[in-house]
C-alpha cells in the first residue's frame, strides 16, 4: 500500500525499530505541517493509508472528499480531529487503539517536570545565570504540598505515584464513576468540586477531551484557586474555554500556570498572551514526544496498517465502513 505519514516534524519514525513493520509498503514521510485542505489533498492524491501523529492534522470532510484512493487512517488514542462520519461516507476505515496497555509515562513525567520547574523557577534561574546575574528569586519545595489531580486515569495515577514519592499529599476529583473508583482504591477524594480547586497548591488536569469534557474547567473553578497555586495542563487546551486561563491569570487566581497544550497547534505566534507572562511556563505539546513513547505508539499504529493490508483490520472505529 501507499502509506503517507503526516507531521513527522523531526523525521523521527524512520529511526525507530518498529518502522520495519512497514517494509513491504511504499512509505512517504512528510516532515512539515500543512493545514490547507486543498494543498494537503494535492500531495496525498496517491495515498491509500494515512498515519497520523495524534491531532497534528485535522481530517475534515473537505479533505476526505478530495482523496479518492484513501482507504485507511491509522492512529492511536482519541480522535476529535477526525470527521469519522465523513470517513464512513467516503469508504475510509479509521483504526485507533483506544485500549493501550499502561499509562503514557512520558506525559506523566512531563507533568512532574513542569511542576518542578515552576516551583523552583528553573527557567528564570537559568536565564539569570546566562545573563550574568547569578540567582533570581526564591523557589518553593514540593514536599508537604498538596496536589489535586482531576481525572482518575492511568496518567494521573502515575503522577500520583511521583507526588507520593516526593512526600506530597494527593487529592482527587473526577467523574462520578471515577470518584467512586478512587474511594474504592483508598484514595483521598475532595469533599466537593469547590474544595478541590480551592485547597491544593497545585491542580493538574488529566482528562480526555470529548464532548462531555470540553470546557469542563470553568472560570469559576479557576477563581477558587489560591493566588499562589499552580494550574498544570498537559492534557488538552479544550478542557477550558477560549481565553478562560488567560483571564484567570490576569485576575491572579491561579497565580501560576504550566501548560503543554494550546487552542491552536502548532502555535507559531510569539506574541501569544500565554507565551509572554512571567508566571506561565509553556512547552510545545511535548507530553508524548519521546523516542520511547513513539516506539510504543507507532508499533500499534503500524500493526493496524499491516492488519488492514492483510484483510483483517483491528481497532476499527467505524466498522460500518467494512460493510459498505
């Protein structure tokens, strides 16, 4: 099959051991990002299978209707960026492993790194040293602090393990079922939503973005956070409405933020308000961007390509396409 891989910005996949799973296919790797459907459709005219890097490229009905040869989209995890009904109408099978084994440790590790860097003022201290000014301010320790984790999933539980090893207190908030499971596991659940946002030194979001969670963290929630508290988001920007975090930071609650996700990605505007605040530590959606995590994720994705080519597709999201 003619397999096209989109948005491999650093041409990383060719160096992975799992890339050999595509040896019998004609593979094209695109290392830039194209958002214009017309330009994208022109370069993908011969593509029979698309391999995606998470949500880096939106797969719209407009694009799909211009790709008559496309038969398969292979990716991993959630797919809010894919118009699945349009895929079905155009005879394109979507395969995505939604039940991956184990948490995304890379994302959990980045969450911890952002917390440590924020509390110890690492970017400011490094810049001060490079500028010949030695120290710049006084950081804060994590031991004895309280972290609130929103979402009782695998990544959040990995972060909880790190926090526990650092001597932190962990409290939880989640869906009704998530809170029930947390209590059954002996975890400490906040008395209510208001207390969850008001009490911790750190609130970290670990929710999947779907219709039920879009905008789930409100301006009122953030207004309850302490003026010395840190809000961490390594999940999805859409968990808060547009401008909600920016306004909250202007009002001083929370006092700090560490974020890895944005409404528009890739974010190439250096004047963006979240990139120009001294109380915000921002990274360019690198939560899953490690060679180790790519090996895990793309091994699944390439297995889906092989399974489709062999006539036995796996992890199918729109099985009605097969019937058609």
